[in-house]
């Protein structure tokens, strides 16, 4: 090799060696999806934080069904019902047999007041998971919303056969009774639900509603004041007082004055 050729080869190798670190410094780092511990930690976060986290996870891997289901749930809790339904439906494109996605499709359509469009997914979930009470509980809510009360009761009865004394199922059935004007029957179901270890605030608030609608104001007030701040309890009591006035037909749903005040017209999901 001539001296000039050798020199040119040496210069080329030197330039390549210098360029390699520069290339490695400018190449964008590819972020890996979060590990299982980080993901589990976000289950305890608020809905907004979860929506941001799971949006990022889904962008990293659009085929990740867990990210899709979790994002749908967070969007629903934020009131973005249409996006929640679309996101869950997208998971079913990737995994047609994903029961959790089917349930989220149903929940989102129920939440947006269009339960009819969620019934098919919920019936699929029921067929795919015949021992799971949740599809039946949600189907009861959906059937009730589309004015199929007999089917709703049958679904809730089957759910209770699979999960006796389930507080969510009992509450769903009770709220339907309240909507039908049968507060005494609702009270029986809600007392049964409230006695369960899993019963939460919404169960007790609906029991207060059933009691108040029957004129059992003292017991209803005691429940409200145990669970709610004074201004929220006062608001709910004013609603009950107005509801009991002859000829008065206020809206069945209370406006939420605070994060702890509940809308009594909302149905549980299961």
C-alpha cells in the first residue's frame, strides 16, 4: 500500500471512531414500558394521574391490552365516556376475547347513558366468563337503562347466585327499585348490602335515600352526617325535603357539591 493510501485509510478510521460517540449521543433513548411494581402503584393514584400514565404506556406499545383497559377505566372516571368506550373497543380489536375490555365497553356506554350499545359486549363477557358475577351485574344495569326490567332482575338474581350478598349487585337492584317508586323494597336490599364488609359510601348514601323517601328522616340524616361534610349532608337533606313536598318533582340526581357528595341517580358498575 502506498504511503498516501495508508494515510487516507488512517484518516478514515479516525473519523469513524470520532463519529461513533457522537452518533450514540444523539440517538434518542427508547423508553421501555413501566415494570409491574410501577404499574401496580398507579392503581392507587387518582384518575387524572392514571390517565396520563396509561396513555404513555399505550403509546409505547399500542398492542398492550392492560394499558388499554386501564386507560379506558381512568377516562370513564374522568367523565370522558366516549373516549373510554373507544379505547376499550380498541383493545378488543387486539384481543377479541379480553373479558376486562368487554366489561369496560359496557361500563362506558352505561355511564354515557347509551347502555344499549354496551349490551352485546357484556353478553359476550357473560358467555366467556360464566362464573363471574360482574358481567351479570352490569347487564342488569344496562337492561334497566333500556327499559327491560324483567331481564335486569333476572341478571341480578343470577349474579347473586354466583356471589351471594354482593353489595354492588344488591345496590344496583335497590336503585332500580327506587327508580320504580318502591323505596321499601329498596331499603331491604340496601340494609342487606350495607351489612357486608365490602359496603362503601355509595351503599350507605343510597340507604339514606331509600329511608328519606319513606319519611324516615332521622335515620337518613344520621347516615348522611356520619359520611359527608356538613354542607354536602345539608344539600342532600334539602333534596329529600323537597322531594317529600306534595306536587314537587325535583330532579332525581343531586349536583355534586364536593368530591364526597354522591349523585343518587348513578348506578353501580360491578
